[in-house]
C-alpha cells in the first residue's frame, strides 16, 4: 500500500503491527537474530527518509500477524517533489519478518 500522505505512527501500528514487533516469535531458534524494523525506520527517518508505503504478507493466524513478513518503502525528503509522468522516485525497501521464516533485506 502506497500512501498519498505521510502516515501517523498510530495508523502504521494499526495496519502493520509486524513493523513494531518488540521481540521475535517465541518459536524462533536461539540462533535467530532479531532486528527490530521500527528501529531501522527510526534511524532512516533521522537521516531524512520518510515512509511512503508499507505491506504485510497475509497470515492464517491472528497470533502470527505481529511477526509476519513485511515491507516498508521509504524515500529521502530531497526527492519529495511533484512528480511528472515518466519520472522515477528512488526508494529503499526494508523487508523483514520476526518469525524466522525470512531474513532482513534492504533493497534500493
């Protein structure tokens, strides 16, 4: 889901709870390294990046929703301008999950 306006933290927490997971799912291995997505987002925001979209993969169980694979799309403030047809907006995509089923990735 791409946003037309900057989402509030409350909107993100309500619609994308996995971004704000405080810990990994209890069933993950001791070898699993928990990387909190919201801390990465905060770090990028302090460098001038803003969230422009987010997505959470479907989950069959409500318990898994807080740990599901998710993506946060961010772009730098310096690129925030009126776009014209055919222009491209450089973005960073942070992909993560807290259930041990996929690893953290940052694509640009």
